[in-house]
C-alpha cells in the first residue's frame, strides 16, 4: 500500500517551516509565566482578599442584623463579584478542583436549580445543612455568588429578614455559610497556585520539560488561549444571546447574568478587560517575534477597543435594554463586536502562533 | 514543537515494510469511517424496528409482560444508537438532525400527566404542562393546534420544540421512554418509572385518554424508525454525509476527531454527567425514566473508541475493522496513539463501574448522584475525569495530524447557545 504522500510529507514540511514560524520553548515558558505572575496570581489574590472581607461583613450582619450592616455586605458583594468576574475565564488548575468554579458561580442555570434548591434549603431551615462539610458537598446551586445575590437582593428583602442580634435568622446563617464558602475556596485557590508541596505555578513553570499535565510549555500556552476564546464565546452565546433571544418581543431579560443586581453589563466589561490583559501580557509578546504577525496583532487590538466601546454604548441595565427596540440594537452591536473578536482569536490567532485551540468545554448541547 | 524529534525518528524508520503497510491513506480511513457509520445507524434502525414491533404487540394487547418486552426492546435499541453519537459533532448533517431523535432534557408535562411534585408552571416554558395526550386542542404561542389525531407529522412539525423551547421534546427516544416508563418518582432512591400497562388499555384505561396515549406511542415510534432510516441512507454509497466526509481529507479527519472530543468533553463529561453530580439532581440523568443511563454513557464511550480504532461490533455479532485514524496518529506520533488508546480504555473501565453498580449491585445511576452518597458521586466523577483526560489526548492527536483549529472553531455545535459550563 502506498502511503498518502501528504501525510508523510507533513511532518517534514513542519520541520522545515520551524525557522520562520516556530516559537521556541523558552518563549512559550516566558509567556506562560508572564500570564501567571502578572494576570492570574494578582487576580486570585484579589478574589481571596475581597471574599475574606465579604465573610467578615456577613459575620457582622449576623452578629448585628441592621440596615447599615446589610448595606456594607451588599456593597462588598459587588467588590467580590468584580474580582470573580475578573478571573472566572480561567478554566484549569486549582479552580477546577472539587468543582470550585461551578461552586463560585453556577450560571447559566437553565433548569432554575438555584431558585429550587435555595427555596428547599430555606424552607427546611435545617442547621445541619450549613455545617461546612455538608454544605460544601451539597448542591452547587446554593453555594456561590448566584445564591448570595438572591439572599441579599431579592425584591422586598431588608435587614429584618436577617433577624435580630439575639436571634439571627436562618437566612442570615445561609448568607454567612455562602460567604464563608466563597472565602474558603478563594483562599485555597490562591494558596494552591503559590504555595504548598506542588504549587500550580510550578506545574506551569516546569511544563517545558513535560509533566503529567503538559507535554511541553506550548500546551500550557494553548490552554490560556483556549480559555481566552471560550470566555469570548460565553459572552456572545450566554451573557448576550440568552437574554436577547430572537426579537425585542421575545427577549428574556431575566436570563441575563446578575440581573437582580443590575450588573450584567458590568460583568461583560470586567470580562473583556481581563481578557484584554491576558492577551497583552501573554500573547502580544509572542506575536511581536514575527513582523508578519503585526497586522494581526493590530486587528485584535482594534477589535478589543471596538468591543470595549460597544459595551460602554449599551444603556443600562441589560435586562431591560434587550426588550427596548433602540437599546437592543446597541446590545446586538456589542454581540457582533465580541463575535468578531472571538473569530479573530479562534480562527486567526491559533495558526499565527502555531498553537491548536483545543476543545471547548461549552461544546455540547 | 518538542514533538519534532520523535517524529523524525519515526520517519527514518518509514522504509520498513511494516510501517509502510500500517499507514493507510486518509481517503481509506474516511471511507471506513463512513462504513462504520452506515453499519451503526443501520443497527440503530434494525433495533428501532424491533422496538416498533414490540410496541405494536403492546398496543394490541396491553399486558405487563408485553410492556416489559417493549421496555427491553427500547433498552436494546439504545445500545447501537448511543454508539453513533460519536458521529454527531463534526458532521453537520448529523448534528442538525440529532434533536429529532435524542433531544434531552425534556419537560415531560408537555406529553402526558405528571405527578404534583413536577410543578405546574415554568418561567422558561409556557407548555410545561400542556399534556398533549389529554388535550386534543392546544395553543402554542397564541396559535391553535388541532391535535385530535396524533400523527408523526403533528409531533414532528407542530409540537417538537414548540414555541422555540428546547425542552419541549415531543419526539425521539426520550419521549418514547417516558411513554413506556412514566416518571421516576423515587428521586435519588431506588426504582425507575412505573407506568402500568393499563395506561394503554382502552377498555380498562388508567391515567385517562389511553387511545391517545397509544396513538402517541405508535406515532413517536414510527417517526424514530423513519428518522433513523433517513440517517442510515445518508451514510450509504451515495449518501450526503459520506460525500461530505470524503470531499476534503483534512476536514474529514477533523470531523472524526471533533466528534470524539466534543462528545467526550462538553457534552458527556459536562452536560450529561458533571451537572447531575453538582446538583445532586436525578432530573439531570440522561435516561431518567428508565434508569438506563449507565448503558447510555457506556455506549457513548464505546462509540468514541470505535471511531478511533475503526472497529465496531454489530448487533448480530459481526466485526467490522479497517483503516482508522488511529493508524494515522500512530504513524505520526506513536506515543500519542498509545496514550490515547490507553485513555479510551480507561474511560470504558470507569463507565463499566457505573454499569456494574446498576446491573450487579442494584444501585442505579440516579442513586449515585445523591448528596449523601459521596462514594457514588466519586464513581461518576471518576468517569468524568477520564473523559476530560481523553480529551487532552484527542487534542494531541489533532496536533499530531496538523489539523489544528480549523473545524473546532467552525463546528456547528460550538455556535449554538445555551451551553452549560
């Protein structure tokens, strides 16, 4: 049988091509460490410190349930959620252990599990359910930012719902359990990247020699690229398309992420800013090695700027903008701008870098 | 890039007869891929026809033994169908068609009566409790639907995904499953759905509207046979699916690996398995009425391995084997081929644990999801992790064949909304 010429020649051509296209293992490694040190670690540190404060304020509310304490906790909810939105795009490493990423935030929640499970928890009012070991192993739908948003911001909720100094309510205890859980997870993720016997930073740093997670340092770079692309898809398909639906008449504002706190667009803006930082810190230096890639780098820069401007142009909040014929056009413009950015990152960047994009965790039905 | 040296070493050995013989052309691989697809869909069709016979017998004489026989036929029909799922992602023609036969999850209140615990309304779905079987006149998005006569056409064209809601599943395996089993009202406790045969007995009817329920089951089963017949033909010698795969070798090879990776990762590991453990929710079980989920997942994993190795065992026991994408990967990067084969086997071993739990130990898949069953949760998560692991190796196979990102970004399924993380 004659071997297919293309298939045998392929590797040889690839070898010949290396001098012009390939990026050395050193450059992958330095891109990876730049991303870790200047993007990932500071952002997980921020998540750890803001959720620690969140837990302190939840404790203060349950010690003295009053309007001032509730307002302080609500304000810190936003600060901590900002930190989470700024690093939620990372989908490998410690945050994926014990399903932490889903425990931080289960969204979208197609089957309304958040509401069903939180109502069951509040109705049963079983103190045993809040014992940390039990709580951690229970439904993820009541463990994270989505549950906390319902507990603190549901219509009609005020300080009285959190009980009195003598007797904090079960709702307050659930709020505290969620805040403690977030702080604990953020502390663990932050710690596991930097410290302990096998810090994950070291797994990335040692990838050049191959290890049990990465064949080589380019595989770690490919993971970051994959996560960058996946999050752009999350913005297009979930954060924007789910509430947009087909038309203003059919729009579903309550499918918007964080609609109760009117921060759906703030989430998108934070996402985009974080993705742009990842791109600038890790990808731009790789593109700069090859003068032929300068045009692509410029197009991606422009696409980020266009997307950012489109996000700023949407009237707040997203949940009502989608049903308003005029405001809706601005949301569609943002969706289109993000989709174009996603196309550049998904279709043009991988061949330019010589990296595969890999499979996407969103792929499925 | 550090893969270059082993590749060079492999190439320097290329002139030996064994290596040359072992490396087929891409065209040969794709042709065999289409042959296995045709055989697999044909097996799904044959077993769906057997299901149809069993359903006819049940409706002619609605007794418990005949209901049991129909249920057994449904389970048997699932085995070959699930093995075809590795063809879904990557082949647009399959992906666009798949929702007719295997849409899931479903709001079963659309079809028939449900227990009070199901609830009476949903923000997401106005037809949450539309109950087609009890209601000859329906209203979908303000439009009147005459459902007096339940026909395959009515189900497929007017009621499936009615009002644009995906969980309005009026057709396919899971609609038939619901009709044969009824709701599983045992939560994460033991037991599956327990619909009595008399639900189809027009002279001693339970559940009401037995004539309409019988008509629904007959129509849905006929539709399944029709749809599988169509797909089987698409992989025939002049079929559109076969032509699409053979048109361009690189894209064809990409379709193979995209199908393997997307089913492994986002769909099976994510949507169908992980979510159930995270929520401890038996409604998140793929075959939730019949408690056949362990088999459905096992045969998905087997299908992925079939596609990679080019081997398939037909329902009559005949073996198919031929040039495979594994041969191509082995020629380029033998260590990647070995790694991927080992991971595909490891996944099947973890799936076998789920099968044994249900079949040997009497602990069904939904019981493994319970919050107070950490050992059960761990069994499911071990299979999830094995699927994620094999995805990483499939990516390495994609890289070894230099297929890079081309179809992964272009894959139809990637651009559909409402994906679960």
